[in-house]
C-alpha cells in the first residue's frame, strides 16, 4: 500500500492543486528521466527505483506529449529558457527527455519511437562502459561509439554520466576531476561536437553544501554549461544550473501518473527526498 501512496497523493491531490497555480516569471519545465526502454523484469521492490519502461508504455507517453501539444526541447534550449537566456512562450508547454546510463536499448527500442513522434532526447554516457562488453551496469549492454555517432547525426544529444559511474562523493578531488573531464573529452572526440551537459550518477547529495560547491566549480572549470540530477521535481531557475531537477519515469507511470508529474503533481516529493537525506546524514555522522 505504501508503494501507492505517492501515486494517489500526486494524481488526486497535488496535481489538481498544481493546475490551479500560476507560475509568474521564470519557466518551470519537466525534465523526464528514463534509463532503459525494455520489458525486462525489475529487481528493485519499490517502483521509484525501477529502471525499465516498456516500449509500449514509452510510446504511449510520447503520444500523450504529442496529443497535448508539448514542445520537446533539447536540454540546452530548456536551460536557456529556464534561466532567462531565451524568451519563454507563456502559452507553450515544454518538456525534455533524458536517458541515463547509455544502454543499447535506447538505440534498439527508444530511438525508433522518438523518431515516430519527431522528438529529440539527451543521453548521458558513462564512457568507460561504451564499446566495452566486459563492463555492464545492471547487467545491460551499452551503446557502441558507432551507434552514438549515428544517433548524434540524427539529432540526439549526448552528455557525460562520468567515466566509470562512481559514487563521486566518495572519491577524492583528483578522481572527481578525472571522471568529469575525461568523459567529456572522450565524448567530444567521438562525436565531433561539444558535450556541455552532465548527469550526476546515483542519489545527489544536495544536503552536503561543501561537496556540491566543489563539484559545481569542477564542472564549470571542466567545460560544462548545465546539468541534471536525481533531485525530484520540475526544473526551475531555483535549481542550480548544474543540478536541475528531473522526474523519474518508468513502467509504473500510466498516463494519469505521467500527466500528474508533467503538471507539477510530483514536485512535493522533493521535500521528502531532501528531508530523508538530511536525516540519514545526521544518523551517519552521529
């Protein structure tokens, strides 16, 4: 029952409230966070941690975006609008589609569906896993550089998800810098275009101000202009530009829940997410 509580509260209570609320000033844009487009069984118990979205559900979600007149932006364009560097159309509905981990099923399953609806996406690559059949995240195959090059030519954007997908908070400063700079350099060499975006792997330690300040400085020095995190909610100018919020999406998201997330009905979850991080940090330090 507890697994359904966030769904019920989001669809029946918070989404209706969000629809009545008018955002003045800056844009608020849902950045969707996918991982794998496949029908593989889940290993995690709580649906929040599911990584897979079936191709059928993914297609239905994209059809919903199209039918409801959402403009799917590149992440870079969305960042420009959010932070006031580009003009916002007050009558437009925006969304961004992102994928973490660079799984090969993006090429096989997700890309044809994106093409069908004329949408773009940003894929974040852990570069040590690309073209490496001996390294896999969650037992899944990863994209090859040949596939990435082809996808880039078809309008898909690529950003860094570090090199080895480590817990950056547990790494020393030199290793963090290597993970950030080396992965960007490899991507740029392979696709022949700037890699300006970064996605933080694992839970983002937003409660650790010293670490996030150091990481921000390292990202900017490393050539990044914007980035995303696993902080829950729609992105707004209140977010640090390197760690914009996203909405986790998987096979649990039927269209009612998907719509609620797009319209702000899931933003309330960030409060619980942050509080749980603070409590765990205090417990760990005691």
